[in-house]
């Protein structure tokens, strides 16, 4: 019974995150500036301070850059993809 409840809550959480990430996406100014930096800068340049004063861990920036550079999906979907996958893992481990 506990496993069933776990999987039901997991599925509800994933559906909830999917809805707010892709069906009704919202971007704030920092996300837009960060996305523009990731899109326009090289991997090496992402190690330097970013143009609009935002910050993020270098590994996160590199993974985002890799996803954006190699995925055939639209840019706004690519920029949300990593946070969606991390949120699924967080829901599972929570």
C-alpha cells in the first residue's frame, strides 16, 4: 500500500512539474539573462562572470549549454529541460 501511494504521489508531482514547466512556463528576468548568456557564450566564457550579474554553478551552466547546443527542441524547452529532470529526481528522492 505504501508503494502504491508513493508512485501515485510521484506521478502527481511529475505531472504538476510538467504542467508548470512546459504548459504554463514562466520566466523571470534573471532566467532570461542567464539563458541568453548560456546561448551566446562559449564553455570557457561561462567560467567568467556573466553579463547581467547573475550566477550559477559552472557544471550547471555547462550541462545547460550542452543541452541547448545538442537538442533539436526549441530553445525555451531546452532551457527548462534540466530543471525539470532535476525536479523529478528531487521528487523521487524526497
